[in-house]
C-alpha cells in the first residue's frame, strides 16, 4: 500500500485545501488505498498527525456537516463513516490511483488467462479483468464468482453419481442431478454443502468458496458495503489460485 505521505507529496496545492477537503481526501485514501469500509474521526485525525499538520478543531463536527449536505458527502451508520457515492466519484476523478502494489497486482491478474486451459474460462476471465480495470469492483467480484462456480459445477458433474448419492443420503428435497443445467435449480450454498459432505470438495476449498459466495451476495445485492480495489483483488486471486487453477477441489 502506498504511504499517505508519499501520496500527498504528489498532489498540487495540498496545503492550501480546506480542512473539509482534506477530510474527504483522507477518507478516500483510507477507502481505496487501505481497503477500509468504515472510518472514524480518530482515523482522520491520525492522518493529520502523520503529516504533521494541525487537526481541525472539531473533526466530528465537520463529519456531521458532510452528512447533512445536499447531496450528502459522507454517510454514517453504527459502524462509522464512509464517503457517499457522489464524494467518492469526485475524488476518483480528482486523485490518481497510485497504490504501490497496483501495477504488480495488475500484472499478476493479467497472467492468469495464460494458465487457463478452456477458452470459455479465458473469455469470462477477460470480462472479469475488464470490470476490474474499469474500477467496477462489484461487477468484477460477481463475474469471478460466476466463472469459478461454473467450473466447480463442471467438476462435480463428472462424478454426478457420487453427488446424487450424498444428496439422497442427506434427505434433501432437491431432485437428483441428471443434466448439467440442473445445478441451476439448486442454491449454490446447498450444492457446496452436499459436495463437501460427499468428499468431493476439501475443507479448505469449501471454506474459500463459502466465504467468496457471501462476498458475491453482498456485491450483487443492494448494500452499504464498499468494494475497493483491495476487495476485488482478494476475491479474484483467492478464487483463481485456490479453486480455478487447482487440479483437485
């Protein structure tokens, strides 16, 4: 992660900005560069301290003012503050994305298609990368999950007798799978549960898939969760390295 002091050093006329503008900049930096979903007045004061500049007299008051602006620049809930979409969009346009690891991350992501063996997987992964590079992080997470889970179902279908035997043993109301498309009629979590019980998915893979399924659900449904470049990278890397590119589930 790029250091705040290095980031600020590359900005023009930073010192002349108002305290409110600096608060928004620090909040944006913590969201996008540090991967924080929520921030506090203490977090922002720590940024002022780190840069050896005077804190605002009432940081909490400034945050409250940003919350009541029309449109709101800051949103608040029980977990803390976060920049509104309007403010984030403004900051995205105003400040460069210069996270130190981003170039390396992009290089690693771009190397994955060469390791995929099926053309359809490469096509879907290219679409995932397209979303990622366009900063559509929710869409990138959803696309990566769709690709990975399709791959999982393909693998399960090659041993469908074993899967169906476990489905019946668990007393599920779901009908046995007779064709690949039948998986679409079952909940994804249920498929994973049956496959794990049947010994078709290992404990570590099951943990990764269940965690990423929850993140996909948050990304695909309206929610207050902020998805940053860090969030998307973690999902894409984890699913690619620990599921998609592994010989065994």
